């Protein structure tokens, strides 16, 4: 509520229910910070009572990727690029592979038709055609990227961290090592907090990094360390640094980093987009294959590493993809696109940007609730 209004004792309050894992909690916290900014500090803000983890209705059953079938791809009027089966979310590509996850995702759409707003952690320019298409039949509003303000528009004082880390980052070691490297010479490697690589894939990734002849900072969680090749960390100490966890935003923002080998989880993808870091996509499951498709073919700020018949990305492929991103004409074009998306991400959350306007509109719609005023409908 604006200062000076009547009934100043009345305050709107925001009640938010994130899904209880780090990858959902942190973006919701950032959204809450942006919403609070529209009020007049703690105790102000707006009332929000909605489930924000919903999406458009899924088809009841689609399995167009059956081996041996005549058609391996389809084109639907959804403003999406042509998708092969491996570009689809894993729980749709291989039906029955993740029953609990599939059930959870489907249940998120229950009652969607009753929602007043559907908030998407993206920004309009990033998925303009898709947003325009969805807006025809869903009340969608973009509010992203939900990255701390100090890495984007810098309008929220001291907003440099998400606020939740499942693992303790080795910040001092990471930043000290990066500060010793030359600008745009380091490959950053991280597969997030959940992905688990098989031993063969871990070995291929390790030797692929060595084969690239690039300096690397590799996040290997403690539970994954036994999968590393014997003595690899010690033998590679002059070329790279291996840590159990990192301050990812600080790493991606560092001038030494110019390539991100990632599983393409949505948060990591948005962070790379927001900070202008080209990507080598090595998707593992859920929506990561689809995200990788957009990184390479739509946003053109990275490459996707191809797997062999066993589903393994070879060391040669990893090294080749890193060089494609960091060297030559293709690398220059990818870097140019990365800078473009970085600027567009900042514009979206800056004052008057598309996401900023949507959050402002939400605030203006909901604040009258605290004053017992009629609820205004959001515009389409």
C-alpha cells in the first residue's frame, strides 16, 4: 500500500507455497522479493493465494517416439520448434519411467481452469511466440528471470543471494582460483543438486575436460566423488579445480568463465541466460532435454552434446562441444547471442520491463483486498 493512503493500519500480506525443494523455493523467494518491492517494506506487499506451479493441460497420452515407427517427429500449432522424442520431457518420452514425477506434474494442472493468474518463471522476449499463443486461452504472466537483483537490474538493495543452499558452497576456493585465471578461459561444469551421472559418464566427462585443454571449475558433490577416475583431481590440478559445491551465480558472473557445461535444469539455464554465459547442454531428465533444444536451436547460445547408442556422451564429443562454444566463428556467434539474451533478461525485470509490469499489475490488483475494495480483473 502506498504511503499516505487512508487506513494506513491495513496491510496486504503475501502467503506463498513453494514446492519444498531448493530449485522451487529459491525462485519463489525471488518472486516474493520483487512483489514486496512494490509495497512499502516489511508488512506491506500483497496477498497472494494461488498455486504457482501450474502449467497448460497435457495431452492424455502421447508416445510418438516408439522405436521402429514411421514418424519420429511431429509439429503442433503451439509455436514450439519441431521436437524429436528425445527433446520432450523424459517422463513423456519414456512413459512409465518416473511414475511419481509424472503423477505430480499431471496433478499440478488440476483445477487450472479456475486460476485467475498463471505466473511463468521466464521473460516475454525469451519465449515471445509461446507466450502469445498461451495467452489466447490461459491467463499467463511472465515474472522472470527470478535471479537476485544484483546480477540483473540492481534495484533491490543487498539482493545478491537466493537465501537457501542445500549444500555449503566453497566460495573462497572457487573465487580465489577464478581470480588467477585469464578472462574468458574457464569452463564451469555443474549438474545441479539432484542429477546423478553413471560411472562411465563421469569418466567420459572427466577425460573430455582434460582433452579440451581448457581450464575448468567442476562441481562434484561429495556423493559423486567416488565415480571420478582414480587420482584425476590430483593429476588435473594444474588445469582445473574440483569442488563439492559452488556459489554458482558468482561463478557465472566472473570474467574468467565463458562456457557452462550444464544439465540444463531450468534455474541453471535462466542463470546462464541472465549472465550471458554460453552453454554446453548435457541433459539428464525431466524438462532438461526440451530446455537444451531451445538453448541450441532457438536461442542459439550453446550446443547440445549428442549421446551414443548407450546414452553416453563421449569424451571426444564433450571436448568438441567445449571448443565449438569457446572458439571459431560459431563460438563468436554464440557469445554474441549470449550477450543479447543477457541484456533482454535485465530489461525484463528493470523498471518498466515486461516482468516488472506484470508484478506491478498483480500488486495493484491485490492491494485493494486489504482495503475491502472490489477486486479488479487483470488484463489479458
